């Protein structure tokens, strides 16, 4: 027999002769559960810790041969855009991590490699970037670029 077996199934006490029970009605079970919910003393702490657990890739340098190949493909894309075409490409590029605190020499060069397929909207030869759908991609971030043949 357990320590509280004699009282565990008893009803809630009712105060006769005073208005205690009227002023303090039984709490609904749903509200009682709120009492035992965990409390987050530091707002945003969990998200910050989760962000720090993300693993990043290191940016790899582009070889001279790859750079020449990318430049040739960008020239072909620019020519096709100037002729009024809307070429589709698959771009493989490095996207730098946003750490939210500006320049950090320990995390510079970290991010993720992404692949994206879409229509080329613009090529900005002044800022050296390519607009694929709604995403600007810097030329120096490109690691691969392939033309996607459109079906007629």
C-alpha cells in the first residue's frame, strides 16, 4: 500500500457554512495544465542556440579554367538577353551565411552551396551579378552555370 492510497481518490473538500467554495470554484483541467507548462526565462535563447548548431560549408576558390568557362557562358547569356530571349539556366553558387552581426573573421567564407533553376531576368555588368527569377547571384559566387534547353 502506497503512502497516499487512502486519500488519492477523495473528492475536493467543500466548505459548508462559508462562501469559500463560491469564491474559489474548482479550476478547469485545461487551466490546471497551464500551471505546469515550461517557462522560457530567456526569450529567443532556444532559437539562437539552434542557429549556432547549423553547420556551414567553406567557400572553395574557383580555378582559372572554371572562371574562363563561367565568363564565356555569361557572355552567351548576355547576348541572348540582348536579343530579347529569356534563357533558363541552372546555377550552382555559394550563398554566404547571414550571422546578423556583420563582419566576423572567424565565420567569413562560410555558407551553403545552392542550386537553382530558373529564367535569367537580367545581367548587371556594373555590379557583376546575375538575376535568376527573384534571386541576385554575384558572379564571384558562381561555381557552375548550365543552359536549360526550353521545349517548344
